């Protein structure tokens, strides 16, 4: 009887030990899973971000059909600091916001301006660069445009679904016209032949790069018509992800990584207007 009692006791001890180990293993597994999913991304362990791929030098494809540019470098650095693999998705700008709302990607890192209307639909990070809207004209400038006050009654080109559209419509007035284009480059190229459009309103960095790299005969005139704060939108309610992105951006500013990326593409701090 004594041996039988000892045997039963040993079995009970082993059962408790094994059950305890099993519980520890399950708890650890759950903890790891929660950590990998805490940002609520559409694919575990990845940050899928959208951009047009048509806004050189912010985001575009090189000769190897690889997406590169300022936005891409920012996105890659943010993803690294979140412990996620960056996955870019190239899509048309006109439907890019709808794609985010539909859950096709986690964020848009492609120069989206923060507006009240957009903020009703998605949650924005803090600004990661300032976009200066500038008027570009043909280098001959036969229309004599020197600033925004000269756009009344003129034909102005802008990128479709951009914040430039509404602003341009106010400037041209009832007798003018606003023409939309899929990309900034397409709009600027229209200035080659005077008469198709009188001016184009677009980002200063995009315009300057087009002049230098694409040999488009245009020039900027007047002062910036306004400055847009561009942020990184995520799906409405994804508080964990937007907070993590904000933290990453703040760290990048503090340790100099942001300035390094900024100067690489524009030779200036893209969060400052003074330089």
C-alpha cells in the first residue's frame, strides 16, 4: 500500500509539472502573437504602404523598376523602427484614399496633405514634410503670369484629387478653367506648348526636379501660394499604428536620420520653410 501511495503521488506530481509547463508554453506563444499583431497591420509582420510611384523625387521607379525616393526611404525607416517589413504598393493617386479605407494597405506614405475632409475618413500621423505649392509657367511666359493674382481667367493644370484643385479653382475664377492630370510630370509637360495650359500649380520639389531631370522648359514664378502639411494616413481608429508611426518619426528627427534622408533628396530640411 505504501508503494501504491508513493506511485500515485508521483503521477500527480508529474501531471502538475507537465500541466504547468504546458501553461507556460501557451502563455509565451500568446505573448509573441500579441506583440507581432499589436499594430493591426493587414499582413502580420509587414507594413504595407501605398504611393503613386509617379511623383519624382518623392516616389518613383528607377531603371530596374524599383520604387525609390524620399517617401520610400521614410517608409522603410519607419517600418524598420516598428520591427516590420516594408511592402510598397503602387496605385493611382485618384483612388489611393479609397484603397486605404477598403483595407488594401496599412498606410499611405506618398505625400498626402492633411485636410479636415480627409481627417474625417482616416487618421493622420504628425507631418513628415511640408509641401510648398508653387506656380510654374512656360519659360517664355507669354501670359505674363507673375503670381497667384494673375491666374484669373487662365487655364491651370493640377494633379487629380490633389489639394491644388480647389485652390486653383478659386484663383482662376468663373472665367478660368482647371485641368486635371494623373501626375505632376504630365501636367508640367503640357506647359511645353503654350496655349494648352497657362500655368501649373504643384509642389516645389517636384517641379524643380522635373526641370533638372526631364528638361521641361518651365520656371517657377512668385512666392509659394501656400504650404501643405503632409502626413501618413492610416485606417480610422488604428490608434496603435498611428502612435507607433509618430514615435518613429520623432526618433528620426531627434537622431538626425530624418535630416539625412531629407538632404539626400532635396538638400534641405523638408520640415522647414526657411531654407
